[in-house]
């Protein structure tokens, strides 16, 4: 497809390209020139650069530019870029980083994906090959971490949720309310877009990590903390509203029986995998790691490649009504394991949380209970699912 044809499609679809930049003097010109080969609909946001960025941009005065007097963060740069693009009448914006890791010649692929989408309500994220040579280990780990939380918050599985090479539907973006200002904005925007029932999908892109010229402004501790805080809030909103809504919609769409088989039981998983998922959930649920059960069980289920729904469901053996019984069983089991005898009453335990007075006994008993519970529930689950699986296979053969 010729560049002239792509230029025309970009114009017809009312698309612009937003380039946020901060101290990327070595790669900025190359990125801008690459985009110019495909379109003049370019908006550059200079996020308070202190290098030669302003001098470089003087050569592109024909392009729309926004200059911040000080660095405000990528989130602010993108949000201001979106606002300006909307004011200019654009309906879609492709964002591309200025650090040289993205290839402007991938832009036609975004345009083709947009063209093929019937209602044009879509957000496309460029998916990098995180296994290729040269990709920093921290980037690969961070991407897996982000992918997991995006799935937890939306139910959508993506291969790459951190790439800044994206196509945004501006008619959707303008009606959303955002609060973040740094790198975490790119997570907030895709989660809130998905919550509006807009399709969010990946599309393969090329990527280049040239450490000799690439400048990354991601601050591992500060930005990872900000992202974690955001995800904690988004997960809270998911649990109290968006997850129940999603479950209700799936039940309404599939019917209760099909939902139970496909979504809850995970019909394509083996009995062994389901049983191990039950064991994991039960172990976490009985463990003394209060306040971290949900995060732990979902994280471990992802890394162990187990059934997340089953693991999460069984981790709820520690729901508030059962907590006194779990503490009591832990204390009793702890005494038996340690060969000691402690004195307490149920009334004292309920009123003063006596487990704290006998912390060692409680912790030992709690982990012992978790191990026993995991083995028992996992074994029963394996028997149940094996029987269920054989019955299903027999019905298929008939």
C-alpha cells in the first residue's frame, strides 16, 4: 500500500498522530520525519524538555505543537494532546513514543485495523515481542504484571498493555474522567475504556531497544508504586461493581448452566489443573496472610497457570462469618503440632482476638490447617472433576 493511499485513509478516517516527548533529542527528529512520510496530521507535545528538543521542533512549525514550561508527566502530556486533537475535530489519535523504540511504518497497520472495525469503537494497542533479543528484563516482567492486573480488572486477556504505540477513539476518551498524570495514565485509560464496553485489542508491532540512544524516564520505584496504587483502586472498583456486572451479563448471555460450566468450572481445563486450583485457593484462604488473600491467589494462579476463577472462589473460605472458626481450628492444630497447651476461651478469642497472645501457636496451626485443607479439598476436587469429565466424555461418545 502506497504512502499516498495511507495519507488519504488517515484523512478520510479523521486520524491524527500525537507524539509526546521529553528529552529525546537523539531520536525525536527521526520519529517525526518517519510519521511525516505518512501524514501531516501531527500533534507534538513537548513535556518540558530541557535538552535541544525545542530547537529541533523549530524546524516543524507547520505542525501543531504544545509546549510545557516544566515536565508534568506523560499522562498530562497525553491528556492535553487528546483535548487539543478533539478541539481540532479529530475522531482518532495514534500515539507514538519519541524514544525511537516504535516504527512509524507500523501506522498503516493501525489504519487497516480501524478500517476493518465496523462501528469504529475500538482501542488498539501495539503488541511488542517481549521475547526478542534486547528487551530489558524489567520491561518484560512489568508487562506481564500489567497484563495480569488488566485481566483482573476487565476480564480481557492481552499480550501487551504497556506499549505506548496505540490508536485511541477520541469520541470515547472525551467522555471519560481521568485522575492520573504519569506513566500509570496509560493503564487507567485502557481499563476505563474497556469498562465502557469498547473493544480493546492488541496488534503486533516492531520494537527497537537501542540503549545507545534511547532514554527511558520510567522510575522503577516511584512509578511502580504509583501503578500499584492505581491498580489497587481499580481492583476495588472491579470487586464492588464491575466484576458483579460482568458476571451478571455473562449469566444473562450464556444462561446459568453454560456460565457455570464454561466460566466457573473452566470446562477446557483438566481435572488435575482444576484440583490444583482448588488446593491453591484453599491454602491461601486458610493462611494467616489476612488482607492479601485476593492479590496472592490471583497472582499465583497466573504464574502457576491455574484456573483463576476456581482459585479465587476457594480462597473465600475465609469470608468473615468463617473467620472465628478458622482461628479456633488454627489454635487447636497449632497446640497439637507444637505439643503444648494454652488456655483461652471462645468468648475471649472473639472479644480480644486471643490469637495475638499466642501468635506462634496460631501461625504454625494456620499454615498446618492451610496445608491439610489444600490436600483434602484438592483431592476431593480431583475426584469430582474426574467423574464429571468422564461423564461428559461418555455423553459425547453417545
